[in-house]
C-alpha cells in the first residue's frame, strides 16, 4: 500500500492544479493576515490565540475548498473509467479508499504547513513576535475538525454523485464567507472574533484564551459527525465493489 | 466569412439553450439586489438609490454562463467534429462575440424591465440619459469584462472548477481593500460612491467608463492570450501555446490589448501619483524659499472645456523682484504649462515631475530682478486630477452641468511670491451655468452670443478662490437677526419650498444664538449657505458661509428628519460650525496642530447634541449621541494598538496612516465631545455651561485668536485630569 | 480453473433485459471467443464473470463454489481488459503498471517488465500515458491485464485500435497463453475468433445462440451460402442476406446467406463470418 500511497500523492500533488491551488491558498492567507489579522480580532493582539484562531478559521474555507477540489479527482468521470481496471484487482476497497484519503490528508497538511509558515513569518517580520506555543491550541481546535468533516462529507457526496461535491463547495463558500457565527460556526471564525468581546480583559489587556463549553462541544460534534460520514463513505466503498 | 457564419449559428445555439434563458433571467433579477443588499453608492440621492446601486449589483452577477458554455463543447466531445472544420481559436472567438451580443441584448432587456419602476420612484429628478448611460457604461462593459475573463480562465485551465476558483480570486481582488481602495483595481464592482440628483454625474460616469476601457483591454488581452492556450493536436498547455504563437496575429493582439490596458492604467488622468498619505507638514517645507518677488496684481482668465472636462487658463502677475533667487508656482498635477512669458518673452521653467504632494505639483523658474513692474503670464491647460491621498473625493469637475474648481484645481499659485491681497477673475462659461466664487453668486454676465457668457469678479483675499458653477437658484431670508442666502441647484427648487428648509435653518440658528451668543460677521453681515453635489459629501463651513452636500436636501431625507438623523446632524453641525470654527471661536493648539483631539469639532458636535436633545428629547440625544461617542471611545480604548503604541510603529506605513486617521477622527468627534460633556457636568450643568460658552464666544469670536484647550479648562475652572475619561467613565 | 454460469438472468434497474436465462460452462485451458452484435449482452456477461455485477437470477460458480464469496480469489487470478477504460494520463507507462501491480499485490519489477515485453511497450516505458496514441493506450490496457501471469483472462475487444501487425501478434500471444489458461475474448472481429479460438459463443438479445467449436458452426451453414451475378437495379432475392458485392466485368457478383438459396445462386464454401450471420439471422426462435 505504500506504493499506492506514493503514486496517489504524486498524482494529487505533482501537477499544475495543486501548485496553483497552493499559490491561491498562500495568497489568500497573506491577504487575510495583512488585511484583517494585522488589526487583531476583538481588540486583541494580532498574535493572540484569538486572532490566530480567526486567521485559521478565515483561511479554512479556501483550504477545505481545495480538499474538496482534490476529491473531485477521485470521483471525476475520467477516474470512473480507470476504476473498471482497478475494480478488477484484488485490492481491499476499504484500504484503497483509506490510502487515497491519506493522500488527501497529506495535501491538507502541506496546505496547513504553508498557512502556518506564512503566519509565523508575518508575525516575526512585521510584529517581531517569535512565539509558537500560544498557537497550538487554536490550531488543534480548528484544523482537525475541518479536515475530518471535509473528508467525510466530501467522500460521501462524491460517492453519491460527483455533482454533489460542487454543491458542497458552494455550501462551504456560503458558510465560510457568509458566516454562521457563534459556537457552531464550522470554521470558528465567527466565534473567535466575537466571543472574546464577552470576556474580561487579562493582565496584558487581552482576554485569556478560555473557551466556552458550547464551542468545544461543537468542535467535537464536527469531528464526530465528520468521522461518521467518513466511515459511511468507506462503507459505501465496500458496497460499491459488489453491485452494479 | 466562415467565422461570421459561425457567429450566427453560435448565437442561435445560445438563443435555443435553456441555460441561456436561465442565466438571462437571473441577470435581469440582478439589479433587485441593489435596492437593499448591495448598496455601495449613497442611497440618500434618489438616482443613487434607484439607478446606481441596482446597476452596480446587476453588474456583479454574471460570469458562469460563458464558463459553462466554453465547457459544454468539450463535455459533449464535439470538439473532435468542430476542430476538423475550423481552428479552435476562431471557434472560441466567434462564440465569445456571440455571448457578448447576447449580453448586450440582456442588458437592454434589463434596462427596459426596470425603467417604469425607476421613473416612478425617482420622480421629477429622473433623467433618461443618466439611466441609459448607467447601463451602457457601468453594467454592459462589466458583463463583457466578466465573461472575457471567465472564458480566458477556462480556456487556459480547461477545468471549469479551477477556472471558477481563479475567477473567485479575481473577484476577491476586485473587492479586497488590500489592493487599495481606488478606482482602478475594481474591475467587477466599479466605485460610484454617489450619484447626484441636482448637479452632474459626469465625474463617476467618466471614471467608470475609463476603468471599463482599462479592464476591457486587459480582459480582452487575457482572452486573446487564452486563444493561444486552446488545446490542439492533443498537446498540453505549453505544446499548444508553442503551436498557437505561429498565428502571429494572436499574440500581437494579446500584447497590444494588455499594453493598452496597462498604458491606460498608468496614464490615467483622474488621480495623481503623489504619496498615499496626506502630508500635513508639506506646507512648511514647500514655503521655504525666496520672497524677493512681490506681486502687485493677479488676474486670471479661465475657459473650461465642458465636453472634455479640461480647463484652459491664463494668469497674469504684475511683479517686481528685489534680489536673486528661484521662484516657483504650484498647481494641480493634471495641468501642464503651455507657455510662460515675462513681458512677452518666453522664460525657461521646469515642472518637477514626480514631485506631487497633497494634490499639487511645483514648477520652478527664475524671474529676473527688476524694480519696475513687469508682467509674468502663465498659460496652462489640462484635466484636473484628485490627490492620491484623497483618491475617492471628487472635488474637481468640469462638465456641461457642473463645474467645481477647488484650491489648486483653479490654477497656479505661489507662496514664494509676496502676494497681492486681491485678484481679478474672468470666467467664460456655457450660458446655462451660473458661477459662485468664494460663496458669492455672481451677477451681470456679458453674453458672448456663442452659447457662452463671460463673468467677472474680484476677490479681496490672498490665495485662490473656490469656484462652483451650476444652474443655481437662490433664496434670501432672515434667521436670528441675520440675513441668510441659500444657494441651491435649480432642480431642488420644489424640495426647498415644499419642506420649508429655510425654517429648519432658522431653528438651528435661533438655538445657537440663544444659547451661545450672536454671530458677528466679518463681512457683508450675511450668511451664505451653498448646496454642492452629493459627490462632495458631508459639509464644510468657513467665514460667513456653510456648504452642504445635496443629499441633505433630498426628498427622502427632508420628509423624515428622524430617519435622516445622521444627515440632519450634518446639516445642523455645519451651521453650528459658524459659532465654533467658521467665523466664531477657532479652537486648536499651536504646538500640535495635526493630531490634537482638541479642535472646533468637539464643541460643534457637543452643541449639535444639545440642539437634538432640545428638539427630540433626552432619550433620543443619549442614544444617538452620547452612546455613539461612548461606544467609539470604548472601542478605541480597547484597541490593541491604542494600548500598545510600540507595535503601531512596527506596522507598514499605509496601515499606520489608516489607524492614525481613525484615531484622530475618534478623538475629535467622540472623545472630545464626551470630555466636554463631562466638563458640563462638572461645572454644574447645562445652564452654567452655556454661560461659560457665551463668555468664551464673546471673548474669542472674530478676534482670530486661537482658543486652546488650556483656555477652555481655565474658562471652566477645571484641570486637565478632571475631564480626562477614565476607562469606566459613563454618563 | 472452472467457471460455470447457471440460468443467469440480468435485468438492469432501467428494465433492460441484458441476459435471459443463459447457462455456460468454461474451464482452462481454453480460448473462448464471444461473438454478437452491439447490445447483445457480451459485456454484461463479462462483468458478471468478474464479479462486477450481481445477477438478477441464477448463479455463477468458480471451481464448483459460489463466485461472490471467492471474489478476492477470482481477482487475484484475473486479468481484465474492458472495452472502454481510462488510464492515469499523468503517470508514465511503467509507473502506471507499477501502480496496477501494487493493487494486484505483485512484488518486484519482473511482472512489470514481462508485461511490457509481451505488450511490446518496453521502449515506451518512460513515456507519459497522456502522450500515447490510441493503439499504444490499448496496449497499456492489455499489459495491465497480463500483469502477474493471471490464470483467467477476460478481454473485451482487445484488438480494437491495433494495427494489423500488432493484431496478429497479440492473437498469437493469446493463443499461446491459452495452452494452460482460460481466456475469454469478446470481439466483433470474426477473423480473430476464427484464427485462434477453439470454442465460440454467439450471444444475441441476451441469449446464447451457439456454443461450440467454430468448425461445427461452419459445418451447420453448409448449403446456405451462395453466389450469383446481378445487374444494377436488381432487387435482393427474398430471404437472402447479402454478405458481399464485387463489381466484375459480367456484373455484380453477390455472395448471400439464406435459409433457402434461390435457384440461380451457386452454392459456395461457408466461412465463420457466413456462419455467424446465418446463425444471427435465424435468431433466438431457432434455439
């Protein structure tokens, strides 16, 4: 399976689309940093965990769109034509599907590495801020639920109909840029930029990074539902191999 | 011919496509969003509300069709068949022309659909020309740009989803503040901050037309470039380009169009190339230099070309010069000097290209030292530009219906000269325009019998006058024992009379006179109130005059003063400036004139609050004034860079400028009124405070002496720390 | 290896009856040609045999046991070339075969090198698949089917798009492989079947019209093939199907297949193509 993983990575990442998408992600992240985050969210420092969380939350829609876009590779008509060959091999469809998801997750991690790298460069070069630890918790709260939910919902949508993936992309755009706000904001942008306003200021003037139970539950729900959808998608992979 | 035949059948195919009709239907619905959801243009003016915004909203909604249409031919795999008949680039170009034709038809349909409703809503202010121009200049070219770009992206990537994503990036670029809030980056959402009901809309239409040309050229170039990327001979992108460039006319067309776009962009005449931040200290740097030249008289002759928006001018200075030294004049960077002579002989001069600051540019020369009076003539011509530090403000316009020449937009001036205290002016204007020079409505023109009239006047002060010309009307009435002359656009005559504007003005003046003292005019014993185009925005006041943007006098505003609280505030605010600032008490600090919270605005805003409190009650005033100030101050106090100024210094210059400007505004318009309110409470209430203000007014008004913050504290018998706002200060 | 299909019926969700109650038994070594017009049910039969579809009725046995529970066993011994398939254009020929080998659980490079050699693709091993011609892509398809020397090869129209030389070469390769393997070859090209298959199945409208040796099919057509000379404008005699027309000096020489030849036609030696057309012409009613 290592070989399959290697080839899947190569197919996904070593092409002009991914490089273009990487560029788009990077450019957008830089706009967000220099356009929004530089002011700091909810009157906190631009390098507060709140601002950093908002940065990740604002860039996630584009990153999730990229992941969904990569998923279309696996559900495109062209891919279906190759499936008549791969479907006749003895490979375990569940493991095969997992390996492919692993390749997409790797693509996500590369994108995230770019986003993190850009933000650290931004903080260091413009604001002379060199710490990393305050960013770990917001990153953990934003990134895994986004990835798992995108993979889960994307796989399921793709298996039902590739057109649904585009509908999902549209939904991501609407939710990501229209915003739901509150604790249940899927990307957390509305939460990070509003919740700290209700908190008392700490010693340095910024409210401490304490999160509400609602938000933590919401993150867990997204992670859980995403995981569930992912398992359903994998289950559908097994079924597909034996029906018309 | 084959291409034309293809254009015809493509057009028919599009017309028969169900999707085309859905897209056309959606596009016709686009302007609906402009009534409420997408309102970038001022909604105070009727034409802005019912024409500008719907058209701008409609312009944004269109792109998917051309992408899907490009995609369709490949999805159906018909390229195998069509490529055998015609080259793919000819096919793509024919299809694009067909889609563009369809766009024109849909825009016409859209214009017709909204016409009856718009005519009904805008009423007697409706003009068919403006309506048609709005669709022709704003909507249709934007649709064209959009489909050219979308098709180009599709043809380059050949992936509809990727092209869609890239298109979204381009849209983001257009909307993003990151690229600077100026006209030229807005390819899909042209900036029209305001239309004008009563004056002219030439400025926004001219600049929008210009930006449309820029982006049509760039998008057309991108489309031509994308024709090179059409996949052929089963080759990839690069292979196809390598084949495509052999049709040399395609890369040449692409390069020509893109170069035209770039040339238009860099050579645009609307905004100068000065620094993006206003340089408050430039004046002091500029004015260092020779003052050996003494000017005894200056006469200007201005001849605007209203069709081209250009000004041709000539100024004659009678001078003497008592020593050596370089002289200079400065004027709007849009003007170029055609000739400079001394007693009829040309003299050398050098215009310092690239030296634009605050919307002016210097030209240097050396006048000969002479004791007898000589005469310097400067002839100049050009299209007046806006300063880059205020790129969106339209203070200067030359058009058939409106002329506005402010500051150095009028012509050259120099502080290297010892100036004369008066100047004569000769204006040659179209017959329909009446000029107002330095807030005086001119009279008795000379008819040139060629559709123009010559107006002459003399102004008795140093520097350049403000010149406005439009189809002005004037009414004169008395308020608080003072004669008031209200000058406004003829189109507003009905509003002015129906809504009793003169009474509203009298109310404000009576209040201020009663509570803060009587105005003493420096000249003429008359207060001139002048209406200006909505593009001017807000208000302004000076010695014996007040200016307002027209939107304060619009039907929707005048018929509901409560609804129009903010506009009515401006209205009252600007009159009150006559007591605090204009010709009353001038507040400021000598040592820190740029960033001080203490200025005329504090007392003016405070007085406006008092007036509104008397008019609409305590609750209304608290909600609309005190709460608003407090919220702004709270926001400023909490702001990270306010708490940590050490980080502010690390930010890029543009961002620092923005934060400083925001801070200055909050300080002047919110923090200081709140501190004045605190002072009012500390001295014992409104009645006592009014007595203090009246005493200040008596002492300082019309004396020209600056009223400092310390003077204010002394008058109230308070110390600085008494009125400072604590974090938890609440009223 | 032995595959048995018993009373198979396949009805698609759209209601289309692709196969109706067919039974067939195949065992290695054997090279079976499946002939039939478009839409006859050939591809459906193949998909059923590779466990790509579940039959509506009937069952398929692999070595005497139900096929579906042994799906993995079947696939580990299967080489499959569908009629229409896609390839990863972004990979090279070698990389693609390496990918497919990994999916088949094959280790080492030998299997890939062997397949490349058999498909005569060695010199194209580093070429990106996207840059290959139609014929070369077909050969990549065959090469992936041959990976790992499978015991069962199911090939749907394998020689489509190949030049005559390559076609002959592959025919011989298939023939050699059939010495110890089971090969199923679906095709429209009767000549391919005639030259290499030791057994032929004729499928039409979801039924098997014939199952036997090609020689037997030809023998059954004796007396039903004839030639005659006609002139321009002459109608085709009733009940005759014209197989070929050749312009000659005397007129148009027509070769016809008919249940009952007209009196003026002279009997001719039947070919497999004549036999196939004759059998198809009789339809399922003659079963």
